[in-house]
């Protein structure tokens, strides 16, 4: 097997051209076999096989800087840079990350998990290279989906004007950025990718660019050529207007042409955009037919494409069905998402109410601001967004929504720990920053019934901005009962008080049972359904002061609910005798199952019970 002989990019560069198709075929077989066991991002990686091999044929990523955008298409890169044998641990606790991580390898230039930042980061690296008088190439590999984010255009605008040698590779695998380019553009693309063409271009520049009188001839010819190209091939002008030399579009599965084009891009020594067209899911029929399903997939049977463990009911699906029912009830209800219609459960809503469904692309800040505009004109926008991506709309939440008290509803999906995607995707900030924005109501359903009830409350009963935050999946749902009260007691006791919200309620209850069984402590468990506003009126009926208060949260420590609750009680002379905070502290949660992560942070029942028992003993 050829792939087994590849231990570094140097081995890729040493292969004869004739063996490259075999390498690409083996890489695809490896991806399907590996991801079918561990789960992960498949379709995007299958589409980037030849492109990644070409990058490693032309560049040395131990020195040259390859900046991925999002990074979920980095599996081939990892397999070619000495990490192939680690793929059995992909996205597992203590194992190989599914995204670029410099801590893993010198070949990973930058952490990548969110979209649209690659050009900005790469430009910073290019400018550092110039300032340090170093000599290496800098590449940004960005997908067409990431170009829907405004940050990418901020980076492109600056990079094009900078004149810095920088290569932006646009991996276009679905979204139509340009009109259909037709036979003429395909002919021009083939011509421009031939070595003879770019060698002639180099000769032409040397001949006419060195002397002032000849330079005028070169500039005149260049203007004529550019004008003709804009008439015949208008799709390339966007990037050229920004200052880039535009190369392409080229077939992203033609390895020889890719190598030639990347070599030419490097020799141009300026801002260059290489437009590559690929097929998402290439080489695996099930992924080609349904790339969305195989974008991020759980373990599956490679022979049938079917999941090994079919998923059951989940919070996202319940959210989507409930919102669609509300839209049928009230014509003001609109759904907004940022390129996550399927992930947030909105595909049914989109089919049923297409005129009130808005997918804005990977542009969360725009999504929040647009929702504010809808709300200002008396519509009821509901923005469904992953917690970790909502972070990118923080300014708009304050300036465009909260400042004006607008009734924008957030469905905050994947709140809390989400597991295998690691640091960049754990939803452990929203409970902190949403609660601190004046005027926001933040609701935390712990089961499907509560999600339905709280979403109805958020849409039709609550004024101002509201967030309903809920976890990924559905296996951790609390028992199916519901309460309209913001704070309820679900276990009586007096030895200590456990205060929890969302699925962490399960862990608190199990910890209380463990305390009873092992130590004879009857701990009370309070279920917090609303974490903002959090005030003394909410807490007063349950706290007299002097008790042990334990608050487990799958969130960071600074500004957590436990800190805020203790501060409010202390302000009113009812401070707890001992405060036990169990959370992430200041540590980003790595890859792993939710159970493993909870255990590592002391958030499982054993960890919570141990902390409470220690607090009880401390006072004896």
C-alpha cells in the first residue's frame, strides 16, 4: 500500500508523478474507512484530496505557512504530515483533533475552527515575514462557504492592497461565486495553467518591465488585456479589483494542473487568488449524493452509508418543529440561520414557510443585525445558531438588539459541552455573555417539553431580547416534566443546596443521591430554568444564608451563574457558608465525549458529590 510509505510531506514530494493517482485513491479509501469508525468531517475532506496533495508537492508546510479556514478539510493534511496512525483516536479524549492544532505538529500553522478568518491571519503572517526579512510562502485555504462571511472580505481587501506575496486558494465546492463561465473561460483556464504560458509571462515581464520606456508598453498592453478580459470573463474581476492576480477556475481534481498553478502563484510574488473547483464527497458515492449528510457524520457502515447508531429525538429537531407550528399560528414569526438550516432543525420550516426563512450564510453578525431590522418592523425573528458561532455576533447583540430592547429570539443550539469537535466548538461562553447584556432574558430548558414551552414563552409572552439555550442531541434530556416557574425545587434536603440548569440538573440529582447513599447527606436540588435576569427576588424564597451552595456548570468560571448567585445573596446578607463552584474554570475543553469531559472537570455526579462532601467536612 503506497500510503503506508508516506510519513512526511517529503515522501509526497519524492513520489513519481505516475504514482500520485494511486496515492489519492488510497487516501480516499483511508478517509472513508477511518471516519466510518470514529465519525468526523468526511465530504469536505474527500473533495480536497488532490488539492492537499498538490500543496504538499509544491510547498514545505514545516516552513511555509498553510492557514486553513474552518479547518474541517484538514484530514488529508494530517495524514500526510505524520499523523495517519493516530486517526483511530480522531476527535476522542486525548486523541487527534479534527481541526488544525499547532500543538500537534509544526505543519499546522494556526488553530482553525470558525470560518472566514484565514486571509486576515495569513496576511499577518506575510507581513511578519516581510518585517523579519524571512523567505517562505504563506497560503490561505478558504472554502466558498466561508466567503459568505464579511471578515473574509475585510482580509481580502487589505491583502490585495498590501502587495504582500500571499496565495489565497479558493476551494469552490458548491456555491456559485461566478456565473457559469462557459467554454471560453474553460479554454482560458487551460491555457493559463500551462507551464509554457507562465514561463512566457515571466519572460514578457522581464523584457518590458525593467526600463521606463518599455514599462509604458507593458502597462498599456496590460490595460488592454485587462479590459478585454473583463468583457469576456467578468467573474474574475471581483478579486482583481481588490488587487489580486486571479488564476482559474481550474479542476481541483487535476493534480498536475494544480501543481503547475500553485508553482506559478508562488513565482508571481504578490497577492494571488487561485480558484479551484472541487466536488464535495468526491470518490464516495453516498457522500457525493448527499454531501450535507456526510459533512459531519457519526460512525457509519461504509458499505451502505447508514449510521451504525441511528440518532433518536434531539433538541434541534424539537426546536424546528415547534417553531414551524408557531409560524403556522402567527404570520409574524420568521426563522433566521447562518448556513446551519439542517444542523439547527430548520429544514422543515424552510420547506413549509420559504418566504419567512432566511439563511444568510456564514455571517452571524449580519444575521443578528438583520433580525434586529425584522423586529424593528414588527416581525418576530427567531435566530437559530450554534452557541460557539453566536460569539461572532456579540457586538450586534448589544448595539443592534439590546440597546433598543428589540424582541429578537435566539435559539442557542449546542449550548454547553458538545464533545468531539473540541475547543473551538464547545458552547461554554453564551451563558456568561448573554446574561451580562442588559435586558436579555435567558431560558434554559432541560428537556423537550420545556423547550417547547419556553420557546412559546420566548416568542409570544416575553418582551425584549430572549435566548433559549439547549444542548446538542437529546440523550441528556431531563425527565419529561415542565414548569413555568423560573426556579423550582426538584429534591428536598437541608444538608447542602445544589443549584443547576439545563442538562446539568441530571448530574446534580445523581450527585445528591450519591451523597445520600455514601454519606447520609440529604442535599436539596434546585432547578434553575431562567439564568437571566437573576436577582434576589428569584433567589430569596430558597436561601436564608449560611448554607453550603454548590453550582455545577459546563461553562467557564468568570461570570458564571454560581458567582453571580453568590454575589447577589452576599449583597443581601444571605451569603452561603461555603460556595462550591464546579465548572471549566479558565480551561478550554478539548475533544472527547461529554461524559469524559464532565469527568475530567469534576462535573459528573462523583466529582460534584466529592466537592460537596469536602465542603461539608471543612466546617466540622
